[in-house]
C-alpha cells in the first residue's frame, strides 16, 4: 500500500493555515521553503541577466574596436595548396609571418594562419585592435547574443543552485530535529499507551 494512503490527501499551503496541531517547526519550515524558493529564482535571474549583459557588452566592445587590415606574407610558406578546393579549412592552414600597416602609418608584424604554399607578398586579412596588435575575428551580433545567452543561463543556474541546496539542507535539518522530537515524545508517552489497553 503506498505511503500516501497513510498521509491522506495533499493539502496545499497547509503550513500557512490555522490549525491547532501546527507546530512552530512547521511554520519555520514554511518560511525556509518560501525564502529558499524566492532566493533561488531571484538570484538565478539576476545573476544570469548580469552575466549575459556583461558578455554581450564585452563582445560588442570587441566588435567596435577591432578593425580588419590587409597583411602581406613576409616569406614563402612551405607546403602546397590543396588542389581539390579553393578554400582551406582552419585545420589545414599553417602559421606564417606577416606584415601589415595601420592607417596612421605604423608597421607591425606577427604570426598569422595562411594557406600552405602562399607566396611572399600574398594578402591575408587580419583583425587588429586600436594599437595594431592581432586579435581574433570579432563575433557577429547573432553569435554574441547566442554566447551571452548560454553564459547567462549557465551563470543563472549555477547561482540559483546555492540557495536551493542551502534551503534543502536547512529543511533536512529541520526534518531531523522534528523526527528527534517525535522520538523523544514517543519514548515519554509510548509506555503509557500499554497501560490503557
């Protein structure tokens, strides 16, 4: 027979209703559950929103400050370009030294990924920051929104787990204390039942 048959029907919010059998522990547990639920939702939403905004703001700043520049390969790159395709994947590209000039006239050099077999002077597009240092290609607006959403969800769930687990721990401790109190009462009153029968 299921345990629910012994407990009776489930009554919502029974700890908040007036009842002469309601104990102080029941009221404390009700407030703990309510507080844990509110903190879980509130902290998860706020942390997720803050993380998503921060990531989106950072990626938008990268998009604004990054500029494409045409770099020229300094020396012949070893290897040969694949004949079957006009474009090579990032895994097939090799590192080579390239030189580029910023709009204000300063010249910079650095290691960039190019197609194998590129000749000296071959153009390659690079992305630079305002100081002329190489940076990765900035994310598009849709990529940034997707990344910010994922990080926001992860941060929100991680943050919400703290009050949720804390609420479960406090509720479990209250349950153990209630069971110990019942054991104490039963030890005191249990022998008296035998004399009545």
